[in-house]
């Protein structure tokens, strides 16, 4: 349901607490046109946790992974489960492809903001030359009442030349219609694997910066994971000794004036999930986009965990700037 803001009173009034919080890019700083600003304001302040944060529920896994992800919670195979969770859990938005939007969103339009994913692929071919073809268009997003569009960009893939060209066309259309663009920025390909791997700080940091340079308004990234393969990363990444929190702060800095969302990935325990939320927000992330970690569990349990995430987000709420 819509609301003005869930920011604490001190934050709304510009009290002392905001001075101790990590600074996220403000709407004023992002160079947005009126349409993009209005829609991002709804996602950040009028729906979901509010206070300039964003909690997104994705349901694009059926295309990307196949039905296998729904076995853990058979009820989640019906997309109505995720739509009810997004509504009752007061999410900022739900993210999905055009087919699900056309067949299920009409019952929730006006209650749950929509992020329409515009490209995708199946999990059948290998990722060596990863490329996500268009599955929808910006005009579909406008017709369906979406507040933003989503695009998966594979940084480092041998197919990145046509990926960049395809994204450029999407970006121009989104600009014309005033829709914010959220980029799923994923390192992929053999060259990435040889330079530390797709979860290395070098790869995630590069992907965040590439998305900013190409025109993303919001960037979705994975949390970098340190490993022995980091020594194969280009200098100076191969000699950095950063904590996990410091490494993610580096990624947020590289994203510049694009807002950063953190990917949930595969399901983890509740304590690990909440720790990831807190560390991400403390490092300057705008929010999280967790799917399987929430809807791969019974509805009441998913709602309870969502309430805990809301409570954490409230600690990082900031006034509209």
C-alpha cells in the first residue's frame, strides 16, 4: 500500500541521525527528467519500506533457471503467491517478464509497483557467450503501468558488443517515455573466469562501473566474494586485502550516481540473510532484490522475514533529497 515515507521522524525532519548514515545518491543529484524522478520517488518513498530504500521481489527465475526453483515451495509455482507476498509484505516493486505481467498483474495494479524485465535467457546454453535477448519492450512497460524497466547486461561476455547495442536502444526508449532503467549487471564469460571469476571484486566492481557508464539509473549487483582466484585478477585487485564490507563499499563507489541494489542469490539462513542486508545498507546500498530467499518458504514465514528486513531498512531511512 502507498504511504508517504517510513523514515524515522528525525530523518524526515533532517535530524542528527541522517548525518551518521551512509550517503546514497539523491534524486536531485542523478540528473533525472521529470518522469524518471516521479517514478523513482514512488519506488523509494511512496511504496515499500520508504525512506529512500528499495525492497524488490523478483520472479524471473522461471525463465532464467526453469521450474526447478519452485520445488522448494510448490505453492510458489503459481505467480499469484509472489504477487500476494509483494502486496502483503509491502514491497517497493515486483520484477518479472511480460508474460507474467500480462496474465497476473491486473489484480494487483495500483497496489504493487511493477518493474518489467525486458530481456532474458534460459539456463540451457552455457554462459561462455552469455546474451539475453529482448523479451519485451518499453512500450509494454508503459502499457502495463510499470514504474521501471529491467535489463540484464553481461559484462565481459564475448557477446557484449551486441548486448551494449541492444541496451542502448532500450535506454533511449526508456528515456523517451520517462522510465528508470534498472540494470542487472553480471560479469560473464571465459575471460572473466580467467581473471578471478564472476564473483571477484574486480569483476563485480567492473560490472557496476560499466552499468553506470552505459546509462543505468539503478544497478543490481552480486556481493563480491573473496577467494584464492583473486590472485588472477588484474592489478591492483590481485593485491588488495579488503574486508567483505570494504569490498562492497568499493563497488558502491564505482556505481557513482546510480543507485545500488544487492542480489539475494540462492537461499541462505535467516541470520546470514539479515547480516547481508545490514552490511549492504551500511555500505551505501539503496536496497535489496531478494527472490528465492523469500518465496522459497511458506507464506507466513516469508512475511515474518520481510518484516525483519523492513525493520533493518528503517535504520537506514533518509529524507527525500
